[in-house]
C-alpha cells in the first residue's frame, strides 16, 4: 500500500529477541512506547538500516527497502534520524552544521533549509557554536538538520530524554508544529506519557521485544483487553476544541465528539485544538442524572464493556459518549449495585480537576 509502512524483523542476542510484524501508517506521528529494554531503539535501528535483522522485510510506501533478496543501506534510505543527543560538530556554527548535512544529501529538496530553520525557530542561533546553545536549542538544531536533508521518513529516538522538564516544555511546541505543518511520517520512540498524548496519532506498544498493541491512539488507550498504561493508571485521550473560557473561575470548555468538558484554563485561544487526558480514576458513573454534585461534567453515555482491573476489587468500565470512549475505574461492588452491563445507558461524571492537557 502506498500509504503504509510494512515491517517484519526478527533478530536476537543472548537474553533478548526482537520479533515484530506490523503495518504502520505512512503519515502522522507514530509513537513507539515501552519500558527500557523493550526493543524500541532496536526497532528504529532496523528501520534505518543501522541493524540488519537475520529475518527482515521493510516496505515503505510500496518501495522495498529490505527483504530476503535485497538490503538498501542506510545512506540510500531517504530518511532523517534524530538521536537522544544532537551530536553537532563543535567546530561549526549552527548554520555550518545544517549545511554540512545538505552537502551529503542526494535527495531532492522537499524541505528547504529556510523552512526547517523557521519551523524550529532557530534563525537567531545560526552564527552560534554548539557550546553556546542550551540542550533544548541543540536538539532543535538536530531536528532541523534531519529535516534539511528532505527525508521521506523521520525517525526520532527519545529526542527529549536528555533534557530537563523546562527544556522539554520548550521544545514540545516545535514538535507539535512539525506534526501540524509537515506532511512527513514520523516514528517517535519514547517512554514519556506526556509526549505520547501530546504528539501521537498512532501508538505502538512494545514489551520484551514483541508487539503488545498498536492502533490509533485514542482507540488503543481505551481498549479493555490489553493493560495499556502510559503512566500509573489507565487513561484515555479526547481531542476537542476550546469553545468557551470562564474568566471568573479560570475554566475552559472543550467541545469534543460526543459532548463537552470543563477543565482548567491554561490560556489557550478559542478555536484551538487540544487533547485532554482523562484518567479512569477521575470518572464515575450513575444511573440517574445527579442534581446536586461538585462535578461539573455530567455526560450521557452507554456502557460498551466491563473488564477486571489489576486489583481483585476493581473494575474498568468502557463507556461511549457519542463516538468517544472513556474508562471509569470503579469497584466491583459498585458495578453489582448499579447492575451495570453492556448496552446500558448511564450518566458519566468527569472531574474537571482530574483532566489534564
């Protein structure tokens, strides 16, 4: 398929085997998520051609990059690679580092150098040497360098892992711009829940060198049959638009497919698209519309499924609100008391204080 990346890799070392067979969309950002040692970086290196799996197949938009008969070396694959450390040449200026990559690129220019500089906001840094850049600035230059060679595929291996929280918050908006403004497929390795929920369209979850789950982000996070946890508990992501702001109480209303949620106002402009993280512990269910409650968000929904949680006394309930799914973490006692079952109409209460962006 011309809009897909089809990959199969099997290779092993003592104590670890990578064994994956998956098809990914060749558009948007795909987050490759998992704990340290799950094989995320090994997968990325196989995709780049830096590792040659004993059994490997890679087809990018209909083009065979690797199979049992052929292997396209890394320098002939039209891709950019962003590592955890930018690894800039210390004797060259920022502009010199960017131009060095261009001189070695044989790819037709799909991304101009000026476009890469503007996208990453590094125009004021061009004459500086790497030792005069902050960690966040160095990584932005590294990303611009990867873009300047006009890749058809961008691989990013935990690009924010070496940065402190402040530098991560500095660079995330630029990665969001990359997502919004460039029609470039990105495979993004991370173990950060924040990066997954802010950036990813598609999610791949790895465990011990194998594929645990993959699919569209919201759909995959709301599945009951797999224990997909980005952080300490199960949560879902809702995409919506800032529709109203309440300056008196410092709240913002987000409209999504199925309803609306009030959450903390973070100063985002009206009409701006946002993603909301809704933890299962911040959701409760009732059979009748509550008239006297501190919870601002009360939405009509329908129970779609019920599954055991990790603790024997707890249950996860998947509820559809329009076309959007939320998870409620409740006790089994409550499920029995309400006689909850699939297909049942319920009222969903979502705590504003529990919702984050």
